[in-house]
């Protein structure tokens, strides 16, 4: 398990905001992000999110690398 401290300034400071920011910042190609716990810290306007990764058996690496190649040429 890993932990990510999320700054919630500028949001409604909800658990869903913490989850959304974690997904935005910790998503990796070929992996499924599993959030297991969100500990809110209202006085610090932050949250600690506990998460882990699992391999995505349906991830299309060929398409991913093809798309990356096209972006590099743009």
C-alpha cells in the first residue's frame, strides 16, 4: 500500500475531491488504481489517501504505444 497526501485547497474539501485528485495524479498506464482509504484532515485542508495498483489485464499496450508515438510527432 502507498499513501498520497492531497492538498484540497480550492475544492469543496470532500472525500470525493480527495479521490478525484488522487486519480488525476496517480493513474498509471496498464494499472488499475485501487483506493482503499481516505483520511480527511479538515484543519490542514488535506487528506491522506491510501492506495495500491493492480495490473489491468485488458490494457491495450499496442494502442497505448501507438498513441504515444502519434503524440510525439504532433
